[in-house]
C-alpha cells in the first residue's frame, strides 16, 4: 500500500486546485525511475487513466496510482509533507530505502542477490 498523511493530502489538493485538476476524478501517480544521486528517483504526477499494470490505492480521500514495477521499490511508503525550512515539501518514508541523499527524492535499495544458475546438462 502507498499512503498519504492528512497533511500531504491537503497540500497535494492545493496544488491540484492551482492546476485546475479535480481531486475527485484525477489520481496521483507515483513512480520510480533510475537516476539521481543514490540510484532511484521518485516521480510524481497527476493522471486520470488507470493502465493495465497499475495498482490503485485510496488514501485520505485521494486515489494513488503506482505501476507494478515501481511498487517493488516503494511498497508500504508513506508520503508526508514537511513545513520545515530546510526540507519543505513532500517527504517519502520508504521502508525499502537503505540510503537517501540530501535531495530527499533519490534513494537506494538493497537488491536481493540472485543465485547463479547451476548448469545442468540435459543428457
């Protein structure tokens, strides 16, 4: 599940209203892309279309869309909002993140080690 705090939902709704988006019909799309200081970067946008490989969550009266591949890296993330001067804005509390950099939108995860395939002859 991906969830929003009450504060984050309130601030995101303000942004939606300033962009003339209706929180009742437009979802928040959260994802991950390779890059940033630590390996992965959070991406966020507004979207009104659920795609075939999307997961849909409801949180604080808003719908949140996440593609299944991104969900592997951000499962159980809580999105909050900070009013602190040094880190004002969205805060991602991601239990899978093992390291984050100062930009707060870049993170690193420990990938499970894959076992090397054992060669087994077919004869």
